[in-house]
């Protein structure tokens, strides 16, 4: 699920982050209940699929009108300068758009690695749409069949893209998502992650994908997940984006617990201290300036601080976020548009900068 990548994405997301999420993600026993002010009394904040990014806005508009030259005009310069983290962000920013256009790009441009990368991401998102974000026990055999079938097509397109453009890290990001969906296991996902970061060290989205693989819900453990997040942060430069992994890990840990123990966990002083240290090294650091978008990380830390009871820290982030709400991680608590609005009001801010 999600980080700096649309759900990713959900991570972006979650982009998940996505982590990267393509659909509703359920907590234990169903969607988590919104807390704080009554959700029905607030105006929901629409999810910003363009992340306030002019290039992504233009890319989405070109995708909607089935204009590959228009999409290429946005994507090609980013690829040519080797900014693979931003390229991954942009590709993930159109993977929710329906219709046959993106799915059929490989038929029209079978030797274009950029088109194949986009098509692979769209096929992957399309697969998750069939599966839904529910736990496996609530997914039918037919849904799983379609899910796996679409993922295998995505994998073919992405590996062809890798062969045609071996220096590009963007296909490896989506291959990590595919690996998890096809249950290839941690070893294969890690190899794909390592292939990606060799081409783009510090790639936040790739790190978020491996973090997802290490989550307990995907066969990992809390210990593995937190250790990976800590190690990534320790190796990151000041102001880098990898501090977000610490917040994501604590949210994922919280999500696995029953209601009651979940709040006890995330409000523990040691957890709050880790969140503050990670935020100081990333989103609160003067050098924080991701090439993709700041909003996934800001939203992730805002939710983590809100859940942890540090409303002043969350309020600082809400002021920077404004109305750029992301689906991940707010969907972990319920309907993201409503949860974001509830959390923002609960922290005493409407998202606008306060007068000094």
C-alpha cells in the first residue's frame, strides 16, 4: 500500500501505499469505525488522485482521452533523466483509470518499455479490482482465478519492459506488487526489490512494497517489518522519505490488533517516540523534498500521530496537507474521505495554515 506512490498507493498505496491499496482494506471484523467527531456531521474531503501534481494531472487527462502521445510527453522526459522514483509515482497515478486503452497498449506498442510499464501497472490494479481488498476468506474462487490471471499478464508485460529497458526501476516496483499477489513468497519479492533499488537507491515505493511483504498479514511478522523500517531509516539521508516506513509499520501493526489493544499499542510512549524521531528525520526535516509528492508521507504521519494521540503533531501535518487527502492510509479506519475529515477536525484544524 501506499507511500509516495498512488495506491500506491497505497501506497501509491499504498499507494498504497500499497501498500499500495486498490480497494477497501478491512480491519479485523470489518472496516474500522471512525472515531472523534461524528463523521456524518462533516463534509467529506475528496481523495486527491492527482496529489496536487500538475504533471500527474496532465497525465491523467491524457489517459482519459486515450492519448498515448500526450502521456508519453509527460513520462518520457522523466525516464530520460533517470528519475525512476518519480516515474513510478506517475505510472501509479493512472493505474486506476478504467477502459481498454491502457490494457491494450502492449498490442499497439509491443516494443515500447514505457507503454509496457504503464500497461503492467494497469493490469495489476485491474487484478486487485477483481480480488477486492477483503481478506482471503471473503474472496471467491472465481475472484481469485481472475485475480491471478490478470497478474500473470501484468508480469509478462513488466518482464518484457525490463528486458527492453534494463536500467529502469519502475517495472520492478510493480513486479513486487505482482509477487505478493501471486504469493511468490518473501525471497522472490526481496530479489525484485533488490533489483529495483540497485537501479534507484532509496526508492521509497520499492521499500514500501517490501515492507508490505514483511507484514504479518502477508506471511511476515511484526518483528521483521519493524526491523526493516528501522534499518531503512538509519541508512537514509536527513530529510529523506524512508522515515515514512516507520509510521507505516506502526499503522500496519495497529491494524492487526483487536479494537482496544490496538489503541493501547499505538499510544504507547515508546511507539510515539519512534514516530517523532522518524518524522523529525523526514517530514519535519528542512531537507524533506520528495521528487514525487509530499502528500502520501504527510498523510501517513498525520494518521499515525492522530491514532497515537499526538494531536499537535498531526495538526502541523494537516496544515501542510490542506485538502490533498490520500486514500491510504485513511481507508484503514473506514471511508477515507470521512475519516480524514473527522481526524482533521479532531486535531483542531481545517487544513489551512494558522495565522501567527
